[in-house]
C-alpha cells in the first residue's frame, strides 16, 4: 500500500512469542497461514533488528482478527494489549510506573520513529488529565484493524503508567489520518 513504509521486526518477534505462549504453536501457524505467503516468514521466523514492509504488519493484523479474534474487536484488542505488555521489557515497565501518561504520550512521535520508518506525521498534545494524538499521512489507517491496533496500544501504554484503564475516544478518522483523545 504505502511504498517504503517499514516496521521493526521486534513487533513480529513479540507477536510470535505472545501467540505461542498464550495460544500455542498451532495457533501461531494458523494465523500465519491466513497471511499472504510473502509475509508469513515475518511472523514465523522474525528477526528483531530487521525492517519489514508495513504491508506485512497489516496482513498480520488481518490474520489475527480472522483466525484468533474471530472478528471480535474485544479479543483483537486483548491480543494487541497482551503484545504491548510483553513487548515492553521489565525495566521499561518499571520506568513507566514512575512517569506520567502525559509525558509518555507527548513522546509518541519520537517513540514511533524507533520502530517505524515512514513519512507519516504524529502530533501529540498532553496535560495531566488528557492527551490528543493525531497521525497523518498513513494510508493504513483506512483499515479498521489498524485503527483498533492503535487504540489498544495507546490504552495499554497509558495503563502501564497509571495502573488505571484510560478512556480513549476516536475523535475522527479518514483514509490516512486518525485523531484520538485519551483521558487518564
């Protein structure tokens, strides 16, 4: 879809580990079989330092929605949240408990550049009670699963800071943008 957009392999490593540990190797292979053949290796044998096409990431999200979540948004979000917790190592989790969600969410544009290579933009405004995040120039946001991934990841990141589940509202979205309001 978006030429040149890449995602760091660590996401696939984390998804593979989560699927295997939480649902078993057979589920991992079932999800992989639902992916396009050219993307399957990204999930089955990922390298954490490798950069993979964003299309492979979107394909993996679609496969998880169909094979693991059975089209249930709650089950899909639980998968993303589980991956988020697993992907954040213990040291960083400890650091998150001593930082505020406003600090973390204001850093989203910088953090995103660590695991994505693309020309998308992210604007983050935050205070002690709420944050507004807006991504632009991302054609993958036309996909419902991709938007759900983003919301679930933001929920878990904020929850890791406060220990409380935030409220997230999709203020609006279009074919290549989304705006979220996070109340924590």
